[in-house]
């Protein structure tokens, strides 16, 4: 994938389906039945950015920053801290499920009870269960964005889990930034736990 500003040029010229096994299709811009084809360029850009923030760049994505996390680090907050890596991922997963349900779903989930919170009053789910739940929430969000008909739907106001309505593009933007924000937080806590919180140059 081209880097820097070339990425934007690349994405303007090409659609990005982001499904395994699918080939990228060139945006023709031709008219169908005498009508101008409606664009999905902005949606496709958002789809790419959602995946990049979640699992793309190994140094900056959410999942990329879990690669060096040991099992012993999972539930251990750093000295003087109050949150573990598992609790941060619970929060990230919670946001994916809640934002998707309120913006694109039935707005029926409640943030203070299962399945949004771990059952039995626990602070976090077991490791594999948590990662699977996080992945499922991410896929629901991505599929909801993928199902938007065209870029005009990004102007539509949708519900948030705190009751405010917000343009669809802003809801998606928050979700992209949210993964990057907590990826950095995970990296820092991991470094504190493993005793290598320093620049490598």
C-alpha cells in the first residue's frame, strides 16, 4: 500500500472492498442508464482506515500492539496504575458494540450489564473470550459501514449511546481514533510492565 499522501490518491482512484479474496475494483465514474454513478469513495476510505487502526500497521494498530503482550501482563496494572490491558480492551470492545448498536442497530444494548460487561461482576473476560468478543464487535461495526449505500449516507445523523445525534462520518471517525488512542495506551502499559519503556534510538 502506498504511504503518505499517495494513499489518498490511491484511494480516490480505487475502491477498497477489504474482504479476503476480493480484488480491488477500479472506480469507473461512468454513467449507468444515463445517470451518474453515486460515489462510495469516502466510505471505502473509512473502511480502510477502520481496518488499519484495528489490525493494520503492526506498530500503530490496536492488535499490532498486543503482539508483545505476555499472558502474565494481561491482568496486571502497572505500578501506580488502576487499569490492566484486559480492562482497556474491555473498554474498546464495549465502545465498538455500543456505537454500532446505537448508530446502526436497535439501540437496545445497555452499557452496565451483560453482554456489554463481563458476567459475574468480573473486571474482564478470559483472554480468548475477550479477543473473540472484541473481534465480533469490530466486524459488526465494519459491516454496518460497508452496507451504507453511498457517500451521501455519511451526512445522515445517527444516534449515539449517550443520546446525542451525530453525523455518520463523525461516529466512524471517533471509532478510528479510539483504536489508535488505546493502541498507544496498550503499548505504554506493556512497556512499563516489561521494563523497556524507552526510545529504541
